[in-house]
C-alpha cells in the first residue's frame, strides 16, 4: 500500500515539475525576446520647456523644433554682435560646439572678435528665410548682414549691407545637438 501511495505522489510531483519546467522555459523565452527588442529600440525623450515648443530626441534623430530652436539660438549669438558682448557671446557659443570642431571654430571666432574690437564694428543680421534639414541635421538662414563701422573721429557710424546665407551643421550625441560646421556664403543681390 505504501508503494502505491508513493508512486501516486511521485507521479503527481513529476507532473508538477513538468508544468513548472514548461512555465520556466516560456518565461526564459519571453525574457530573451524582450532583451533583443530593447537592444534594437532607442528611447524617445520628449522635453517640454517652460516656454516655446516641445521637442523630442531619439538616438541621433531630433524633432524639427529642437533643430530650429538651436539654430536660432546659435545664429543669434553668432550674427548679432558688438565689440562689448563678443567675448561673452563666444564663450556661450563655444559651449555648443562639438569637440572635433572646437579649436577651428574658436580660432575663427577669436580672430573675428579681434577685428571687431580693432575696427569698432557691430554686426546685425536680419533673416529673410530659414530652413531645417533633419536628414543632414542642418539649419540654414538667409538674410541681410549689416556691418556698422564706427569711425575713430566723432563722425556718425556708417553701415555696409550684404546678403548672406549661413548653414549650421549639427551632430546629435547623448540627446544634445553639437555644432560641427559653420558655412557662410555671400549671395548676389
């Protein structure tokens, strides 16, 4: 009688073991599948600033509003300058430059700042047209660049107006746009 009882108990335990083994295999398969799904998927981060449009970043992709906001911010620092705020503007501008382009852009900004201080010139840019390209991460703006030159004597300042196009190239790294290139073209007309 004891052997029949023990055989029934062993049979029941083997059945429970098989059910738990099947559940464990199913869970293991689910974990492996989810791991591969998470590795191939990039996280999308949505940022909602206190003012202005919200924007998102997903890996190396960004929303058009983020690219435009950074383009407007950096172009304003770069294209609207006077000798008194040029050093401060350079310092803020260089915070957003990619390390691979940092020294080249810093040299260019420093020489421009020295020229502005020497000639006592002020730059004012009036954009007419702007565009963004999400595939190449570029922000382009066209407009009138006015250079005001203050002569050393007491005569009034004079200005020179040029039609220019600026293209700012970016790279997205860790959810932040870094400036990697800056192209300036003088247009006819």
